[in-house]
């Protein structure tokens, strides 16, 4: 029974495949294997074939461990701030204004509307970072118009779903905050490291749309010159009103982090205040919106932290059963040394993304592999950004890609699930290509952290 930790991991996977909530699956597995692997089983005359691997007294620190991982964790305080900032900006009408302005700017070129969606997705990622809000908003606003003017259903679905997930890699990103906490890496450095790869990924999306529009004009036609769907009376004024405020807010939030003036938590608080101010200036700071934003923030933050509670309990029992040593021995014995380890880990995270959300993968897998990666000589910031880019694919890969669920719920009846799955494949391949680019050119990640005064 020296491999009891592996049975524990297998039991967790079985729990989650049944559809049981992840947080409670983690906690239940921890309790079950606490009984199996300790001296807590009742004395019913059954002699176990192994000695207890840890004693009851070692569990006394579990409440303090859980309390410390949440209540004393200053880094994770940034999560509710950035969630509040993102949802408040979405309620302020930012996405609608941006989409109308971008549609007016690019709509009259082939694929212009799809390019506008990618541009808006990147701007929303840098100012909101809330995937669900971005995907649903663009699906409601842009997808009917794209269908009206004859866009290919797969292309339209893929552009909206993938652009909405850019908030997972372009800072400020909840993924990067949680990764920084679990890896023990400065979140500001992760923000800096992910900034350039995130923009490059958005440009690759735009390049793909441009190629499709050139090769198949009927799949991404230009809008009529006087389209009423994106009518803007004063284009220059619309650009200033829709682009300048979010860019200033993003510049202040990220700039203070990059320059070392504020921590991510402090910058998140400024962002939450700034988003509320923009909503006030746009006349959208109503009592109903404040209530909706607050409820959404509490719900999303609670989801993250309840999973963290279960993951903390699971990790403590897994460690007591010598699980990390078993995992380390296996990973270090892989052929190819550090590159064999990197390939196996990235492939595992990608496959897990088909079935698990990024939060579960981060809390369960990352604490096991991060120390080994550092031991093998990988830069922790580079490795963290590589994981974040891989985790972004978990939002797009069927059958459990959350962006696909959001899009399916907001899409008109003419869009079938097959259209969504077909349309998302090229964008998943682009993300995998981006993983290769980051591995081949680590300077893409390490350049900004290297010159930052932070």
C-alpha cells in the first residue's frame, strides 16, 4: 500500500467524473483516505495490511492550514477586486460601445466584423477579464449581426468563444493570480510575462480571420457601407468615448503593478473603484446594477475559495501519504529529462482541460509539478505563463469548455452545437501553436519582467 496516494488521486478522478461538485469531491476524498491511511478507523477486529501512515495528531493543523490559505493570503484578496472590476465594466455598457465603434471602423473590410470581435475581446480582457460576461455579451451583440450578413456559422462561433477567453491570459487575469499564489511566484511578474504572449495570441486570431476572409470571401463578407447595425453619428467622438476610458483604467491598474508602485491587490482595489466611476459617468451606476455586480462577485469568489478549501484538505492528506514523492520520482524518470517532463506535463494539462475547469487543475496539479519544474531549471515565471496559456484551452475544448457553454446559452437557435465545435478547432490549434512559440522563444515571456523596476 505504498502507493495509497495514487489510489487517492484515482478516487478523486472518479468522484469528479460522476458530476459531484469539485470542492466536495476534494474534501470527501481527503476524509475517506484520512480514515484509510491513519489510525482513525474504528476497532472492529480487522487488521489492516499496512501501518497507519500518519497519526490523528497530525490532522490538528488542518483547520489552521485552511484558515491560513484563505484568510491570511493577501495575494488572493485581488480575486474579488478584479472580478468586481470586470463585472462592473460589463454593466457600464463598455462592451456594447466598443463593439459598435470597432464594427464601424473595420466592418467594411472582408472579415472586418470578426476582426472587430477579436479586438473587442482583447480590450475586454485587459479591462474586465471575466470570460462569461465577455462571451455572452459578444454573442448577444455580434452573433446575430454576423448571421444577418452571411458569416460562416462556425467561424462566427469560434471567433466569439475564443476572443472571450483572452481574459484568461491577458492581464489582469484571475488565472495568473491563482497560479502566482499556488506557485509562490510574484503575480506582477506573471502579469508582465503574459502581456506580450496574450497580445500575440490576439494577433494570431486576427491573422487567421484575415486568411479565411481572403481565401473564402463568402465566409466573412464585408458589411454594407451604410449598415444600421453599427451606425455611429460621430466616429471620432465614439472612439474617444469608448476606447479612452478603459485604456486609461487599464493603464493605471497595470502600470502601477508593472512599475512596482502597487501590489496586484492594491491595483485591483483601484480598478474596482475606477470601474464604478466609469459606470457612474455613463449613467449605469444604478442600485440594480450594483446589486447584480455584488452578487456575481460573491458567487464567483466563493466558488474559487470553496474549491481552495477542498484542495487544501486534499493536498494535506496527499502529502501525508507521500504523494508528492511518488509523483516526483515518476516525472523525473521520464525519458528526455527536462523536455520529456515539459511535454508530458503540458499534454496532461491539455487533456485534463477537456474535463476540468482551470481552477481545479490549478489547485490539484500545479502544486505537484511546479517544484519539480524549478528543480529542473525552468524559470518559474516562464513556466507559469506556459501553464496559463495551456489552461486557456480548457475554456474551449469540448465537451466541458465553459466558453462553449456560455456561447451555446446565448446563441440563436440557428447556431447548432456542431457549428460551435467545428468553429473552435482552428483557434485551439492556434493556442497550441502559441505554446510552441513560448517554448521556442522564452524571451517573449521574460523580456518585460527583465526590464521592470518591480
